[in-house]
C-alpha cells in the first residue's frame, strides 16, 4: 500500500514539475520576444532620429553659407550707398563751379562724362535693388527652412514620446504577465 501511495505522490510531483518547467519556458520565450520587439522599435527610432539630425545639420550648414553671402551683399550695398553719397557731394562742391568757367568744349566733355556716370549710377542702383530683392528672397527661404526644421523637431519629439510610451506599455504588460503567472 505504501509503495502505491509513494508512487502516486511521485507521479503527481513529476507532472507539477513538468508544468512548472513548461510555464517557465513560456515566460522565457515571451520575455525574449518582447525584448526583440523592443530592440527593433528602439533601433527604428534611433535611425529616424539620426536621419533627422543629419537633415538638420545640413540645413544649418546651408544657412551659415547663405548668411555669409548676405553679409557680403550688405557690405557691397553700403559701399555703393557711400559712393553715391560722395558723388552727390562732389556735384555740389566748388569743382563743378570751376568747370563752368572752362570753355564750351570742356563743358561738352564734362556733360558727356556726367551722362556716362549717371548711366552707371542708374545701372548700379538697379543692381542694388536686385541684390536687395535677392537678399529678401534668401531671408524668406531661410525663414521657411527654419519653420520646416521646427516642424521636424516636433515630429521627432512626438516619435520619441510614442516610443517611450510603447516601452512603458510593454514593461507593464511584462510585469502583468509575470504577476499573473
């Protein structure tokens, strides 16, 4: 009788050990699959973040180059403005009065030279207006680029928040499954 009782107890214990072993294996497999899924999600988010950072860095470099060109154009414009102001002052000085005393031929020569200078001034004014318009266009483009960068930053923040929420949810699921077993 005792042998049969012992044999029943041993067989019951063996089945419970097998069930525990199977449960342990299932928990390990679930844990490994969750870790693999988490690493895939993290790797995808890291790739997206690095791509957006590369785009941001290239835009910053382009913006620096454009700003350098804008500074050069502004310096050229100030030099042209100074030249025009000096030329107007030259007209009002005594040198023009001295030219009026010279004979008719020299007057004609000075008139011709003044017409040429006025033409060049008009051309230069037109060029300065063009450069000012180009500078305004570049500023508009830069503003658009900065707005795009801000929008991308917001998208990146949203992605990071979603990924962090997913990680927290997965952790909670793992804790719940472990506590339920």
